[in-house]
C-alpha cells in the first residue's frame, strides 16, 4: 500500500512563515467559523454551550472524566433490553463473550499475562514488505501458540514441518532486560540467550533476532540473499499490537463488557489501558526507520508514527481511546483492579502510583487521550487517514469541555496543513509537523461535486471520506458539543454515495486506477446505511437491500438503539414502492466517469426465505467472529474444527438451500453435513475476494434442521483454514418455479463505461491515478469483458508502471509513445441516459496531450433487444506524429479478420530488438522512452492493412462469475480507419492477486506529421450467435462527420452518425439527411422505424418527409447567477437567448463553458493555472438538470441538487471568511443540448 507524498515542503514556506502560521492558528477561534449548509447557518457557532447541555460534572477527582459520553447509560440499557427480546442481539452478545473469552485464554489467562503483553519503546515494530508477509504466513495468525514465535511458509530442510522464527527465545531475552518500570532495555538483557534453539542444524546464529533483525545471507527463506528479516519487529507489529494482539483483544473486551456489564471484561480491559498508558508517551517509530534500518511501516515515507506508521496509528488508537468510555463504569469500586495495578508498582518501583481508581484513570487520560493531539501535530498520526477522528474520539471520551476537549476539537477544525522543514523528506521524521486538523478544507477543496476526492481508485477514495465521516459520527450526539451537524455539509452528503455509481450490471466495480479487485462493491456500507438514516432517500435503501442479498433479513439498527427492528420495515417499504436497485445510465462530470446501462437483471430479488446466518448460528468447537456487518467468520486454524447452524422448515419436503459464502485466500476445505448426512465437500479458497452462492437441492425435515461444516484441510495455496458465511436462503417447491423462470432469463444487464477523470498527481491529483483519460470498458453476460488492470504489483518507483499505469494498457489512444499529461478532469459535451434506444457520452479531453488540439471520444450504446446492445465509438485525435488505438478483451483467444498477420520472432511491441524487462528491471527503454510498449509481447503485425479490421475475443470466465466458463461469450471490435499498422500482442497485468498472466491487445497505429486521426469502431458483446450481421462505414457528404451502418440479425438496420460541425447538413449513404451532433436512424423492412437526434434539428430520409424537424437543437445563454454558498439545494440561473420553451426536450445536462484555456475563449488565465499539485484543476462546467424552474422573461433556473458550484477556498486559512473560488462564473456561456425522437409505433 502506498500513499501520496504530502503536498507542501519547505520550498513553499520558510520556517519563519510556518511559525507565524502556527502562532496565528493557535489564536483560531472556531466559534467564528462556519460552513454554510442549506440555511447558511454556522456549523461551529458556539461550539461548547455553557447552558442547555450536560457537560462534565464538577469534581475534585484527579481525573477529568466523570461520566460516559460515547456509550451512554441509555444506550447500554437499550443494548441489555434488546438482548432480552431479540435473538440476533443475544447472538451478538454471545459471540462477543465467546470471542473475548477465547482471546483472554490465548493472550492473558491472568491479569499479569495481559499486563506483560504490552511492549514498550525498546522493542522495534515493523510490518514487513508484501513478499515478507507472505513468507511469514501473513498477519492474521502466527502459526505458533508460543509468544514471539512464528511458522514461516518455508519447509524445514532438515526435518518435518515449517521453519520457526525467530530461533532464539526472545520472550526470555525480553524478560531478562526489563528495567524498573517493566520496560525492555537491551543494555540490561542477557545476550547469552541469543542462540538458535529452534533449528541448530542451520547454524549457531541462524534466525537469531535481538530486535534489530537477522540477515539471510544464503536466501534460506526465499526473500533474496542478503535480505534483512525483522522477525521480532514483525511479531511485535502484527501479533502484539495489531489485530492478532492488543487491538483485537481491546475490541472484544469492549463489546463483551458493553453487552454484559461483567466486571471481568472491564478489569482486563483497564489493565491493558493502564499499561498502554505507561508506555505510549515514549513510543516513537522515528527511531525505527525503513530507509536506515529496514523497518517497514505505513507512513507514506515520512518515517513517522508512534506504535505503528503514521497512516495506521489512528487505526490502532481509535478503539483504544473509545474503550476507556466503555470500561469507565466498570472501574468503579473494583478493588481487585486497584490491588493488582498497585502491586505492579511494588514490583517495578519506577512506575507512578496506582493505588486508586482516580490515579489509574488519570494515567489513562494523561498518557493516552492527551497524547493524541501531540501525535497529530507531530505527524505521528495523519489527520486525513483517521487522525482527526481519533482526536475527536479521544476528546469526547475524556469529556473535558473547558480544557483538552475544547482544544482538541478546535484543532480538528483549525485551518492548517502538513509541512516538512528539512533536507531529505524520507529520512528526517523529526522535521514533519501539522498545523491544524483542517477538517473542512478536504470537503471543499479536495472533494468534487459528485462526492469523490482527488483519487481515481475507488478504494483509496474511501479513505479521506471515511476520515471526515468518522469525525462527523463522533461529534454528532455529543451533548457538550453545540456546533452544527457535519452531515449537513452538501459534499459530505454527496460522498455518502461515493463509488455506488460505479456498480456495473449488478456484478462488479471497474478496477479504475490503483483499484483492488476485482470486486462487486467498493462503497462504504456504513456510509450507505448512514445515508438512509439521514435522508431517507430510496437510493440508499435500494443499495442496502442489494448489499444484503436482495433481502431485508438481518437489516437492523444498532443494538444500542431503542427500536432497532423498525429499520428493516422502513427499507422494505421503499423496495415495495420503488423496486430493487436498478442504476440508470449516469454521468459523473465532477469525478469523470460515465456508465451507459441497458437491460434487466431478473435475479435482483430474493426467492424463498432468507436468513442472516448470524441468527442461525448454534454451536462451534472454537472461536466464531460475528463482528462484521454481514458475514460471520469461523476462526479455524486446524482441521477437525466444526460449527453448526439451525433453521426451521414448516413442512417436510424438497427444498433448495442457497448458501451465500465468502471465498478468499485464507479459507479452508470443509465437509458439509445436513442433519448428519454429508452433502458436499467445499473448498472456500479463492485467490481473490469472491462472494458467491452454493446451491443444493435437499430433503428437509419438518421443524429444526441442522447444517454442520467440518474443516478437513486447506488448499495448498491457502494461508489458513478459516471460513465465513453471509446468508442462507431456503426455497420451497412453490417458490422454485419463480426462481427457475428468473434463472432462465438471468442477468441481461450490459454496460459500456468511460473514464475521463484524474490522470496523475499533478493538477491536484494522486499517485493512485493512471494515464487513462477516455478509457472505455464493457460489461455484459455477468462478466467484465474488457477489464482495467487495477492495483500495481509493487508501489513506489516500479518500472512496470510504464505499462500498467501508462496509457497504452488502457482502451484509449496513445500519442507519440508517451503517457497522457496529468489533468484533473476532461469536459463532457453531450450525454443521453433516458432514451429508449440510445445511451450516449461525448467527452473532450484535448488537454490529455499538450501537442494535441483535439482528443475527443463519442460513444453511443444502441439497444437491439432485451439481451443485446452494441456500441458505436468515434475517437478523434489531432496533433502529434504517432497514434496508437489500444483495445483489449478479457482472458481468451483473440482472432482477427481482414488482416494478414506476420508473427514477430523476438522482442516486444517496442521493436524486435527491445526485450521485455525482467521482474523489477528498469531498462534503457524504460528510462528513455517509458511508453510501456516493451511490456507487450507475442506480437503479430500487419504492416499494410486495409481500412477495416475486426478482432474477436472468445472470452473465458477467468474469475468464475458463471457456472459454464462463459461458453460462447464473445467480445468483438470492428474498426475503420487509414491504418499504417495493425497488431495483436499480449499485455501482462500486475503480477498479484491471482491476475491472469496476459490479456490480448489489439493495437491500431497511424504515423505521420501533425496527424489527424479518426478511429471509428463498433463494439459488440454476444453469447452464441451475434446480434449484428454486418458492419460497414458509409459515405457521408456535405460536411465533416462519420457514419456506420449496422445490419442486425432481427431484420433491423441502424445508421449511426456523428457530425463534427453541427451546422453542416450531411447526406448519409445516399439514404437520409442529417443536421446536428449525433443521430440514429433505424429502418426495418424498408420502412423508417426509429429516429433520434441530439443537439440537432433535422433527420430526413431522402424523398420522404422529415422524421425530426426542429427550429433549434440547443438552448444557449449566459450565466446570470448561481448558488454561491455551501448548500444542499443549488441553482443556476441562465439568461437564455431566444425561446426557452424548447427546454422540455433537454437531454439531462447543462454545460457551462468555464474553460479560459479553450481556444475559442482566449488564453488561459495566468492567475489561475490548472497545472500544479498544490492546486486542483478547475473542473468542467457540466451539471445534471435535477429540475427546471419557471422562467422569468428570458431567465431560466436549473436546479442541480446537492451538486455545488464551489471549487475550493480562496484562502484555506480563512475558510469561508475568505470566500470561495467557483467552478463557473457570471457571464460564462451556457449550452443545453436538446433531443428529438420519432418512432413508427
């Protein structure tokens, strides 16, 4: 995982300037600040109220906290009441108790073991590189019951089993070096314990680690000769502090105490908190750097952090600071707790006194909660990666409104940034610092109007969103905080839907940028749920219902809610009224993504009775984890373990059981039994995260039936024996017919998508963006037919990024063998998403290459019937001397027509003499050219092709979405142009996550001086027989434009035309006249059948009356006014030229020409450059039309909903007091394309 380098360094501000910023920000009065919502009221006016709220009670106690503030008394009472009346709540309690007990048994069978578990600064921490994690068996389980021991995934060459590391007894070595505070000091430790006890046959010093690692000179572990292995630091990171140790234990103790009130759990938790408080102030990761010592941690290169890297520090500390609020009541009158901790001060006299609950609480408050603000200020906790949320949680848990709590929350809102004041940014951690939490600026400056941040990759987009949302979560409901609700910020509300727009055919999210995957859902489910509770909008209910397996089973509120089960009824009511999720065609002009969607998914409903398996869980031989939102996971680490589920059948008979399960790389093989009889053996291993349903037809007994899963082993490639289930659906005979009918129709959805957003780090972007403007993708037949390549095999400066992150690996055009320039977002010019036959996206991205005057793509999706669509694609490039149109399919054989290929004996697409680099190798071609062409192998070329070529991919179901290996599914590209060369070649995806070795690329090339190229194509998907019988490019006369004639097997013939000069009247194929931007003309049995025109006025068959004849094809005007504050309801007022009555024919978007760098609007504004990492790009002026207001003379009002016109703060240090920069401006030109259709029906 990698993160972007922070935005500013000392080259931008001197230390004196930074000191003045800090001094000024220390005087920041948050009560003067506001973010304007619908009413324009200040969000932080007042901040803390002296009246009308319940603050911390007066007390003479040493500690500040006097009451619970995160889990209030009322919430705890609700939980206990819900446990008494709902099975699911009781199951949640039982799981929490079982997990806490299992963890206590393993890590702390007594309080002294728990206390000793916590390590101090003297023992390094390091998470290991990816390949090291794989060799060390991952990070979920050490593979050995002994502390400080791990089983490596390497066979013992001198015996049975795997190698154990470290080979010395580090537990004894640590114990020998404890000082008078019980903290490890290597100067006190007994070095005679540093001997190889595990594998002496490997050599006396083999595998011995004193904390600073061991060097594998002979590559015995397979990480490379000379690799430093930090076994102790790795164990300390993952198995002491992270999920396998303290973090996981604190979470489970928190839940167990909240659900039971049993002091056993609060006592254990408090012992941990008090010991963490002893060590946390001195924890300092800057002493254990990667650049100098090889200790890898997640900090973006800064080398900062306390226990773990600065990016992950907040993930560790948030549950810890919250748990203090959970355990707080349990500490009262706990004499056993006080006696135990007081005894520790006798054993270790260097510790502060712990002879009262107040002193214990003060230690926790002073040494954990009050440390979170300095950690943020010193960049040991990164604000945007959860540091702000950790600070708000610490402030709320401490509950000191007139002291630390106020200071901390004010700092979260305080303007500021992160700075480096040194010479070498990744070697001087002490020179990083942060001047303010600046929570509002990311929402305004970094988030676009669609709710996406500066990052293309969906997963990474969630990080800044979650950081802000978690701050909002812990400010809301805190009765000592009197500021407004952050959830009323329009950009935060927009971001609740982040990544939901990207779902294609109800199956997957494209792997845009550095996306992980392939996966179906990349949105934040807590955000979707919060969005529904906040707004009640149907889309949130439909998304929740979809994610829940098209069911409301198990949809409940929190166990802490007064009436948690009302939520399921509310969601179901919307589904009954609005139907299940069915995303329309969408254009996200702020983010830069368009999805053209068609067809119906007949499987988007639940048949039978669906159960949440958490509610059916009955018994298990070992620990079960029910803490996930949906799944319940079996924590199985060896064969022989089992777990059971019970469900009821009203009557005996034949049923279908649909078991929705998770398949991942750490899961095992299980025998499945029903009522004692074996049904199947299931291997739950998958190289990628796969959520799938296994179905069985079985005979059930009337009454209670039992499912039992028994672990019998694991796949050789699996790292563990775990297993997880989501839902069980029981389908009776009466419901099976409906299911069979729906299954026969299947999922007939299909989609074409285009990405045109962030393409790099400049213009305010991110390193997780690719050079892929106007990248085109295809989805149909439940498959991703032309997949993006997603996450790289390595982060950082990795040579293969030339290909996988470069332009050539994407379905777009590469100019002059170079990656596209880095830009914020291109400019859509036309869109259609509501016509019965045409879906359309047209985007101008000429800034993609500085040498290009034109770089535009128009893609239209045309409906054939209920199961088939095709796309017509017009790609226009002007400028440069070398154009390569690239297109690839899913795994499968590719064959070509109308070409005469000659295999290339050696080399790559870059040339016969240029080889493909070895893994990680940077060649001269990489350094000097960097096009990525040298990663395309197995090349076939036709150097004298004709004017058309067809390439057909016989697609395989590589990721197992279907049950027939996609037999008969094809993707077909037919292209027309004056090609100088046509080639096929193998492109190699990143070597990770089970990716295929190669995908077959079609490469259409033109060369010349100052080229102008028009690549005209059709793209088909089909299963079995093609729906398209013939495709040909036809003659267009009378102006500039292209047209394609598509003859369909159903007897219909379509003409698709795109004109580059809308004022020209074109004659297409001596068949019809057309005037406009885009048109479709369909003929059946020699008669006109359908016509569609966008941004045009005429479509007339020759010698027949016009089918479309309009006086205007667009409405034009200028910006008169627009909403200038942050608002949930935004409006654009336009002064139109001429008659605005035609607006009822609008195509759903208004386009404001805001681009001063456009050649027909003059030169770029030198005061507002679009380049530069420090300033995000201007963004385009395309907005969806939510509604049209009544006109006042020639003034028309366009409602754009939550989509704001603000771009960023004029001065981030002043927030809105300094005003906003806007995406549009007064007097900007406005264009609203209109559509007209005609149908014979």
